C-alpha cells in the first residue's frame, strides 16, 4: 500500500490495486453462508436482557388496599352474622364478596369479586369458607375476613344497618 499525502484521503482503487482484480475466494471445506444468516450477524441484540420486562412490571398498575371505617367494618360484621345464621338454619346462601388480593411482586394488589355459596363463617380463624374446592387435597377455598371489602346478595342487602 502506498502512503497518503497529508490532508488528502487515499484513493481506494490505488490502495487496493494489487488485490482488486483477484476473484472472490470460495472455500472448498465450508458451505457458503445464506444471505439470511449473514444478515442475522448484524441484527440488533438485547444488551440488557430482561430490561423491557422490568420496565413493563414497574408500569403495571396496582390498587391500594382500602381501609374500612369502624362503621363499614360493623356493617360487614352484621352481614357475616346474617350469613352464619342462615347456615345454622340449614341453607348455604349465595353472596358476592369483594376481596383484596395482594400483589406478589410489589406493594398493592387488586380487588376481585367472588360469587359463591358460603359453606361456613369461621370467626376464630377469621375466614369465610366457600362451598368450592381448591383442588389441593379436596379442601375448601377460604377468604380472609381482613381482605373483605364488601358483601352483597339477596340475604345481606336488606336493611341491615
């Protein structure tokens, strides 16, 4: 290769004149790479794997737990007593219970409404046991009383207050 003059870019035809007329080399041992595989070498890559998932998780909305007033808590207790009385009388009332489900990954959670027959109200264990099996050893699904926001149904929506 020849040296370039100061301040002037070299002419590639001059610099590579000794090899420019040679034929393109084709290997006898390795197959030629496809155009798709050659292009894949220059495709963008994830410099920070999992970063997009982390951003999406941070942006995912969660609800804050609503704290009930003493009056609202008393109304819930009255509704739970009505449900207990109905169960003692031999019925399994169907009610809709809105509960807070804590998020496993960050502070907060979401509210879900479950409509189901009630099997039992356990004031000592502070749970409401639904008439629905969880699939784990045939046990019944239960809801923590501390997570209950509201209860609705024909039995409890009468004037309890």
